[in-house]
């Protein structure tokens, strides 16, 4: 979701539900749990959804840092490095933003079931990991 916010130039995001269910998600799961971001317990009990939100916020921060660094480096570093940074900030960021319900593969298992959905998720994870690595490499070039 943070990548989608980046793509549209938004500076925030929100959720319909954070932890609003009175049901017990640990032992009596119900369909009304509304994709809880955290679970009830001693303090905050994180979920993989909440960890994904945290990762997205960190990604947004590094995209912001890349943009700021790019602006300072323009005219100083080689044009090829400038193009690499712009590609990440635009085309690559949009490719990942599409995973938030905009791509043709969607977010729910189709005819191939969970096995095919796993392949989709693996491709998405690979692309996200590649772009994160590219950001680190381009930042290093921009700072030289």
C-alpha cells in the first residue's frame, strides 16, 4: 500500500480496521475478523499484515531519501545514474504499486488455487527485493 501511495504522490495511508473485532482470532476465528492488523494479547501482538505495513513504510522512506539524494546529485553524477534513479522512482515503483490490487493477477487465488498464487507472490517478492537492492546500489552511486 505504501508503494501505491508513493505512485500517486500521497503522504499517508490508512485502514478501515486496525483491531476492531470482538471475536477471539486465536481460538475462535470468524469471517468477521476483517483482516486484523494486530491481535489482542499482552500488549500489541503483530501480524504478518502489520509487518508488511512496516516494510512498506520503510520502503516509502527509502524512496523519499532516493528522490532527495537524486535532486542534490543532478548535474554532478553521470547521467546514466540519474536515469537509473528516475526509473526506480517511477517505472519500478509503479510495478510494485500495481501489486496492491491493480495487476492482472489480483490478490486472491484463481483457477490454479494456492499453488499458482504462491508463484505470483514469489514473483512479486522477487521484484520487490530486486528494486530494494537497486535502490541501495543507486544511492551509493549518487553519494560518490
